[in-house]
């Protein structure tokens, strides 16, 4: 079967991250039906190559009531890099959703508060499925 994506060798260090992004996709796109999911590899197909000055690509974009950049942060990047990424994503997307374990959330809250727009939110990872279902149910009662 032909694929539009180039093949790559899996990095064992990224396996946990890939699993986390996949679990989030199953919850947000499939179970809660929040919108259409576009993965990072698909986004890369329409972005300049890494050799050019390509902006940071989120782990995914969820399209529902605008374009939401989705980031799963399992290890904290340097403060300078994280600040640059949060600022850029805040400018480029309607909303930015970070999902991170408790130990990383204080730093992410700090950067979210300093984003150029008030559009960056930080959520727990793994996400509480029951809590997200309640949010969706409540939101749909007002639509």
C-alpha cells in the first residue's frame, strides 16, 4: 500500500510520547467527537522542510470551533525553547491545549499566563475521561 508519508525508524524514547498523543486522539476525536484531528506528520507535509526556518509544529491540530493546537508535554523543554513554542502557537492558532503530567504543569501554567493571547490552557495527562465527557455534555447543552 502506498503512503503519503516517508518511512522512519522508530525511536524507543519517543514511543511513550506517540502512545500519549494516540490516546489523546482516541479520546478527543473518536470518543468525544470534538472535531477533526490532523497529526503532526500530516501538518509537516504542508510545511516548509526542517532545513528551512519552519515554525514548531504541534503534535496535532483539532478543528472544532476554530483550530486548536494540541501538545502533549511529557518532558519539559528548556525554558527558552518552551517560551518560544508557546508564544508561536498562541499567535498561530485559535487555541492551544497542553496536556502534561502534574509535575510539569506549574511551568506550563507560567508560560500559558505569559502567552500573547489568552488562548493557552493546560490540562492534566492522562486526561480524566469522565471530566472531559462532562465538559462536552455541558457544552452541547448550550449549542
